């Protein structure tokens, strides 16, 4: 699957990390509440796959028989009373970097810097869940007559389009510099003993939780992306159904699920959460 455009891009950008640095952008006027003092978890979380099932995707598309004003009014009628909710970022999408010298752990989710076509983008999208499975096989032949077997895969990718990203304070969106590329993130840099970090990562007990409120749902949508073509070198085709949901992130939590403790947290002020 090395020729899957955005999988390759992510793999290149995520390896060979050079450094961590705090975001140089100015702090928002109100940075909300921030804490790295461990405290008992007092909220319920939901898996990303379960959360996206609650979004009425079939109702979000504009009908050719309704005007723009009718479409906007219909979307306003969609109830969003149960939000915000605490959504777990899938473990496979969480990036972690540990500095044994300073005994500091970074754990967060990276912003997508490339679009579906492998080109740079300024979008504030974060993939929070991604999975694929084998759906079939078929025989193929290239232009030189070489025959090979192709594995067919289909998957699902869930994304948050964080519309208020730069209203989140820089300590909750540290910049990771990899291969001279500044990677925006949502996450934390916290002090933690190496043995504790190793045990937590081995058990996959560390969890990044985003409390989100859907907004501008007329911008939400779904589309297909991936690599529908196989080659002799990479005999795999994969097509993802991508679900893209615009949200406001109103809280971020770093949780140890084994102990039930919140290791770091940030919550937006009341103005941002409206």
C-alpha cells in the first residue's frame, strides 16, 4: 500500500521526528482552563465510530428541489441538543513522542497537511479514526504482460474539521517539526516517568479525548478517497469512505483509562462553548 497517496504522506511526515516546539502564534484573548494536575475522570466518553453514527448524514445533502434558504432552515431544525460530547481519538491515530532526558511526553493528534491528492492544504482537519478490511481478490496484468494477484480493501475514515483550531491555546496545540515541516497538533506535553510511559503505551491505556460541538453542518460531507489502482510492486487497492464533520473543540483531555485519571485537561471558556 506504499502508493496510497495520503498514507504515504502521513508515513513520511510521522517518522524521523526532529523536535517539539510551542506554537508561536499569539494566544487567544481567553485561553480557558488548563491543568496538568491529575484528577479523577468525571465524564463519559464515546468511540469515534459510535459518535459519527449519531450524525444524520443522509439529511445533510441539499435537494435539487429546495432553495438555498429552505436548505439552511432545514439544517437549523436538526437537533444538536446532546452536544458537546467527549469523543475518543482512536489509538492508531494518536502520535506520541517521549524525551527521556527531560522526562516529557507529547501525546496528540496531528492536523492533516495533505489533501486527498497528496497536495499541501491549509484545512484544519484531524483524522480521529481510520480502518480498512479485505473485501476480495482478483487477477491483474500490467502493460508489460506481468500477471499478479490484487488484494481489494475498503475502509472508513472519520475526520473532524476543527473550525476554532487557532482559538485553542498554544500549549494544547504544540507544533511538531518533522523533516522541516511544522505539524500542527491537538494534544499535551506533560512530565512523566519513562517506565510509566512505557507501561501506559504497551497497555494502550493513554487516551486523547476531544469534547466537540458540531457546527456549520452544511459544510459536512462524505466522499471516497484512496488508491483504486494496483501495481506489480504494490498489488493492493484500497478505497476509503471519508466522513468530514466541522466542529468546535471545546475541551481536550488526556486520560489514563486503566486508572480512570485525567492527566491533563483544557476547557474553553463559556463564550467559545456557545
